[in-house]
């Protein structure tokens, strides 16, 4: 039976690259259309990206269960493998003109994070493609990538939902680093850890699985470590609209231990 592959996901990426870049400065780019299934605001660029991904997946006539930020849960041909879609990760960047946002797609054999088998993340504006196949490693534009083997915490990437609360919680970790960055796109942040550009990513607030599922597989296949900031395993997390988890991602186990220790105080 035909199944999703990286080549098919890259075909979707090529279609998105032909449509989305010119939308950045459209006059209605920042217009809020509605609240999506996740509860977040849906912008025009979110809607077009999601419709493009959905129509291409539907045309494949493969039984799939889509979990998407805007549309929610949709079954194709009776349902099948779980496909998590974040049409635009970094929507606020996209509609503000900040050139850092992506499309993220993850494929799992079950409704659990541990059964991810494919991941694809497209940096919309640069065209950079990150992908991973379980057991076969991670890639950037077709070249293998790996996390930084150094035990030094050089760059910490972070995301906050309520900066007044969240930054205080992660300040000890930020203080250990040489540099910190907050880019506004979780999926790309995880790719930056996977390619060795950053040592740690942390989000202390509950985050939905479609925000990070693809990035988690890419990081793990590149040699990274993923838990909650308290060190709890996240692999059993349910892939759904409702389940959330905070996230701590490190380039290697030594850095991860340092991060956990300083976060515990």
C-alpha cells in the first residue's frame, strides 16, 4: 500500500514555496480570519498554507488522520497514520514581516510521539528543508546533520508565552549560556539545535504536539535529547489537539544534565 514518504512531503514544500513568500507583505496578511481549532488566531497565510497541505495530502488517496492547528482533526479515506501539521509555525513573525517562519509536518504510526517515523520542516523564505526518517538520520537540504558534541552551553534558544512569568523560571539556564535567542518559531528552533547551531532549546509553558513533533524527531535523529524541563519523558505524549507539554531539548546528554540540574535549582 502506498504510504507517505519524504519525497511526497518535499513535493508539498515545493508547492508552498511557490505560494507563500509573496504573501508576507500582502495588505491583508495580518487580518484575523477566525480562531483555529487550537484556539489561536488564524491569519490569511495560515489558511492558505493549510489548504495547500490538505489538498495535496488528500490527492494522494492515502488513508490518513490529519491533526492540524487550524482545521483540527480530519480523516482522509477513513483515517490512518497520524499526520501533524503546523501550516505556519511563527505566524506572528509572518504577518509582522519578520522573515522567520516555517511549515512543519510530522508522521506517526500511532497517536503517540514515540512512534514518529517522518518529519519535514520547510523554512518558507530561505527554502531550507529539514527532514528526518526514523533510524536513518536527519538532513538539511539533503546533507546529513548532527547536534553539537561540545559540552559547553553556547547558545540557548527559548520561547515564552508569558515572559513575565516564564523568563524568571528559565533564567538560571539562560545565565549559563554565552548567548540567548528567541526567534518565535519552535520548529525552526529545534532544527537549529539539530544542525549544531544551538546547544539548548527550552519552553517552560505547555505546548501542543503539532508545534514540536517534527522538530523532536529531527533533533533525536541528529543525536539530541528531549524531555520536559523537569526531566520527564515525553515520548508517550498523545498526538492530539488537547495534549500539551513543556519542552527541554539539548544537543547531547551532558548538556541536558547540566540544564536539568540548573533548572532544578
